[in-house]
C-alpha cells in the first residue's frame, strides 16, 4: 500500500490478513424467496410486541449469524424475508437462509479484485425491482486498485447464484491511492443508486489543485446519484434532477460533496433521511445527517474541515453542513463505521435511533439524530464487537453488525 495515513481504515489490512476463511455450513433450501407483495403485508401485520400487549421485551442481545472471511456488509433484496447476503472483502458474497449458510457463494469475484486494507469487494446493492429484474450492483477495487461499479444478474434458474457472464461495468473511477475508496452502494427511496467515493487517498486530500472533496469536477470525495440502467450508448443514466446538472465544470453525477471517505452511509427506511459515516483523518470522526432534500447538493466540508475542526485555515467550504456527531481520536475513536436508523419494531430499546460504531472503539453506539445535532449519544447495552467493519439491514429492517475478524451478528431484544 502506498501512502497510508495513520489511523484510518488502513488498520483493516492487518486484520484482513489474519482472518482465516470460515468453514461452510450446509443446508441448502430449495424454496425460493417469497413474492414482494406477500412480504409487505406480513411486515405490516407485525406490531411492536410491547404495544400489542405481549410480554415486555428483554435486554438487547447479539445473536451470531455465522463466521465469514473478513465480512464487511450485510444486505438483502427488498421483500426477501428469508435470505441475507454477506459481503466478504476478499470477493465473495455468501447467502444465509433460515439461519444457515448456503454452501455455494452467490458471487465470487476474488480473481478480479485486489483485497486487503481498504480495498476489496466493498459494497452491494440490489435493484429495487430485483424480484423481477434480478439486477444487483457491486463496488470493488479491480486488480489495478481502481474502483469499479459492476452490474450482475442472478440466474433465472437459481436465485441463489449470480451469473458471472452477466457482468457489466457501470462506472469506472481511477484511484490515485490504495486508501479512501469509499465503498458503499445503496438505492435511495427515489430508486436511484447512490455511490460513496473517498477523496482519492493519501493525506489531507492531496490530489488535485485544492483536493478532490471540494472539486465538483471530480467524482472523488462525493456521493454520486445515478440510474445504473444502460441508456443507449451510455452505461448508466444521469438523473436530470441531480443538483449539478448543467453547471459548468461540475460532474452531473455528483449528489453531495466535501467527503473524505464515506465508508458507510444509509437511508432511513422510514423517512429517507441520509446518514453518512465519514472517516476522519488524525483527530475527528464524524456522522453527517440530512433529509434527502437537504442532502441534495450538500457540501459536507472536507478538506477545509475535519469534523468541526478547521483543517486548512485559509480554505472555505461554502455553506457546508456540520456533522451531527464528532468523535475524537483522543477518546479512542479512529475510523467511524456508519450504521442505520433502527426501525425494527422488535428492537424497542433502539427504535428510531441511529446505531453506529467505530473500528477501534468497538462498541455499538446509538443516538437520536436531528438536523442540527444528535442527542442521547451513548454506547448501547451490548457486548463489545472487535473491528466493527459495517452494519447492515435485511428486508424486514432487522439490523446486523459485522466484525472484520469474522463474526456477523444480528441485534435482538427478546
Ligand atoms: Ca465533514
């Protein structure tokens, strides 16, 4: 790895190499996922047990889902209540169905990527119409270390297997350094694909005239918004209502800017609000929060600001939004891992709160987020998890946490 600034996700490299590949469980289940319509009805029928007169919920717990090789994400297609998909940094996506891992990986791109440190298979998102189209998207660093967003389709004949022949590169972005690749992919409530890209790496956003974060002409240091479907000769479409469409010198794909390394971001499944965990440099880790409307075209401040700390005294970040949470390295934080606003009715102790973590701190934290700040920020009453690499949500809104050491847990309260 070339220049690795201290205390970033570069820490992952050590752990990644230490993590042995996990053994395989059996238990393939021939039953396919149920239809989206049936699922939504079922979901509505599940109330909060406390509100429906059931027994008061017990303490929060972590239930182990399984052991994986450097897991760093969990997600599921909309409406698929039976399966979760676990992303392994080395290039495999594993399915867990009904608590059991499906033996064969859903996808294996390990031969096409470079992995370790902040590189590897970093993100996965299923298209909103996945049940019909079987389209999904991955974000990885290819063998040259450059970012690729690639579309695949699951086999029509087997919903547990992706068709390697269906690969189609949607977006390519060169990476000047091995670190700060971003990695998150997520479809927003508007059914558009949002892509997180770091500032290009090195220290102090050193590439470009004034760095990349504040440069609207670069895709680096941004969250992008595209419709990833092919359009004529184009590999994707730029939505006409993107904030910088038509602005001279700006890339029309840009949705929000001024980001250092937005490793994980999410949309609140109830409100559509955008929450970003932007990894800090030497002093401050930050959580950014905005309604989707406010986030459109927003400047999140990097590199002039690291959290609320001025990083370049002579530079400005016009109109930038300050983070709602600033976590200092002096307090044991080193690399923030953005999470989810919990909407799982079976988690009353955390419901409507944002759960997140930090790679070094190791505690699962919770806070209530509002546009101008956060409250009740605290460590949740849960065991510590080493090397928190990500959080995830399944189709029911159940929340997961992944440790780069191998474990994947689901948060429960029973
Ligand atoms: Ca910021």
